[in-house]
């Protein structure tokens, strides 16, 4: 159970770091690697290249 929580916390931290990079204008858009990623929207930013959406794209493919 503790391992699962660590993974969840890591994903949250990565997501927050990614959102910070988006806000600061860093050009880091991992979902461009996968065409299907444009069909997903980040719940917080409404953008199709959110970190969690990238995970979803990788999962569904």
C-alpha cells in the first residue's frame, strides 16, 4: 500500500512540475510524440499536452 502511495505522490509532483514548466513557457510537449494525445484534455489547463494526459495516451495505446 505504501508503494502505491509513493507512486501516486510521484505522479502528482511530476504533474505539478509539468504545469510549472507550462506556465513559465518551457517548450516541453511530450504528447506530440503520440498523435492520439490531442484527443485528451488536461483537466486543470484544458490543454491536450498535459502530463497526465500523456500517461493516459500511453496507457490506451
